[in-house]
């Protein structure tokens, strides 16, 4: 947040905390969904986000595993280890649940969830996409542990970047129309249990205005954030369906 604020200030923008009493729009937003939804009308910004079922609707060639939509009631009924997560918000911890008893008791049975096969990602990367192109990228985890790192210019990083770009181009060609023009997509190196090596797969999609930049270029990240959460009258017609209501 501090890096993005510094970049915005350098562009001549005024950065204010959401708790300020004299806030006025039109404005841009970077922060949580609850506060953003509360302030959107007052400050005149629109929040673009992927749909709840986006990951579940992807062809399995991009997910590398079975993913389905469901509810907390469905998650409470699981009888084998399953990865369970909120579709977008962070209403409960995304994790592997061996049964539904560990889910917070405060969750309403009808609360939407995603349920997926348990898999292992060797490394995970965050992509900030703008108009279907990678604007910024950062590694953020290795074998599930937080490990942010920028992609450099050595041979290994160049090869990884080329693979990520090729995978993302294929993803966008098939499913780009199902995403807002400014969005975050996390992808990873999915270990193949049947043979050595890995395959690329989508981890999830996120709102750019509520996504950690990790080690990505703040200037390019900010470009995506400004499109994803800017004045409502700037929203492009094709993005209107992705506005958070």
C-alpha cells in the first residue's frame, strides 16, 4: 500500500485514508471490499471484480484440477480432504479441510464457496492484467510458503517469464472475455503426480484493488488498480457486468 501511495503521489494524485471525514469524489480505491462497497456510491468509484464462478467455469486444461462452486453447507458435508476458499472475499481462511467442522460456525449455510481437489504448487505467481496483457508480475509463494521475488533477467527467469506469457496468452484467448479489463490472476507450477515436472495452472482470480503487489513494479500495478477501481463514469461498456453491486 505504501509503495502504491508513493507512486500515486508522484503522479500528482492526493492519497487519503478511508477513515477521513472530509473525503470527496470522484476517487479511486485501493483497500478492502467492505469499506470499498460502503464508500463507492459516496465517492463515485466502481469496483471491478471477477465473478464467483470464474475459476470453476474454466476448462480443466487451465485449472489442472476439478473446481466447483458450492455453499458452506456443501463444504460442511465433505468427507475427504478438499481445498475450500471464498470465491473472492477473505471471509474465512482458504485451506485444505478434511471435514467441514473446522469452518467458522458464524458462516451462513448459503455463503458461496469454491471447492477444489487438493494439489501442490511448486511456485505461484501474481499477474496484474490490463486489457488481457501482463502489466506486472511477481512470484509470491514457493510450496505454499510466502516468498515474494521479482522476475529478473537471468536465463532461468527469462525462461519462466516466457512460459508464463505463453500460458497467459492461451488463457486470455479462451477466457479473456470472462474477466474485467483490469484484474489479478494468480498462476502456478502445478506438480504432476504421475510424472516428473510440472504444468502451469490457474490458482485463482482476484480484485486488483484488493491484491498485494508483492515484488511487482508498483507503477505498473497502479495502472491496473486505477482501471479496476476508478470513477464510475470511466467504466468501459464491456466492464459494466463486472462492477461490484
